[in-house]
C-alpha cells in the first residue's frame, strides 16, 4: 500500500503537531480529550501485574476511545472467559514491537493460528454467538493489553491505511513498519518532537497521527459494527 502522506518524512512536523494537540489541547472544564488517558489509565494495561488478565480498568480505558464494551460481554470476558483470555495473553509477548517482528516470526505471533488471532476471535465471538464486540472495540482491547504489538483499527484509521474492514490489517501495519522506509524511527521522532510526557508506543503514535489527520479531512467515526472482518 501507499503510506499516507502525513506519515512521510516531509510531514514530521505536521504529524508531531497533531500528536501534541491530541494529548494537550484542553476542552470543557480544562480537561484534555478522554482518549489521552487511554494509554496510562491505571498505569497501563501491559504493566507486569495485570498484563495477562483483562481487568475492569481495561474496560474503562477502552471507553475513553468512544466505544463501549456491552455489559454482557464485560461479564463474559472478566468472569466466564477470564481463564481463556489469560491463557491467550500469556502467549503474546508484552515487550515486542510490531516493527521488530521478522517475516519468519509473523505467522506464529499474528497469523491465523496464533494466540493473538485466537484472542481476536474470542473477543469478536463466533458465528453462532456474538458477545457484542465489534472489530474496533476488539482492537482497542488488544491494543490496551499489547500496545507495542497490536494496532488500533477503526473507521477513520483503517481506510487511511487501505482497510475499510479489519481483515488483514495486522499484516498491512507490519508491512509498512518493516519495509525499510524508516517509519519506526520517524514515529519516534514525531513523538519526541510533539513534546508530550506520555510514554506511548510507536503504534499508538501512528494511530493518533492518522486519527487526527482523518478528522481534519472530515472523516467521521462510524458505529462499531459486526460486519465481516
């Protein structure tokens, strides 16, 4: 795919300004937008003592990104399927960046038979039973737990990356981060130039740049649907 111009080298300053705006602009009651707290709420979803379990703080943090985990799904994930979620998270590394995943490692980590894909399918539900989580919400839960490895997908960021639907999106993100164009270093430069204090991952920097850029283009978020991934 062709990388959006906003992520190319000659737009680094513009991209950094978007990240700064996202995390520092104040709105009503002198508060930043809620999405700025997704990353560090309760010290993050990937901190050592909670990295392999889905918590109520994770569910709350996801709501900061304008999606809701339905009550029945929350009960299922936090109680009924808690051990299954834990077992899958234990197999997904917390200290690995998507850009560092080699082509040879990709299938085991993110391919169709990987623990990450099994967790995605669990969050999304089977054809016979849907627990109420669409692809956007599922991606935000996974990004909360593995912010360095799993990108966020939504109706603004996805199309900018050539994905109106979620299917195949991890492979696309991986491709642009490992194609030798220098995107990972550029994302770190964008974050540094933004001057924000939040310790966000390269993937989150990329997500924020694309989200803010899409909004400036007039793109609007759509409801999180159950359409095919």
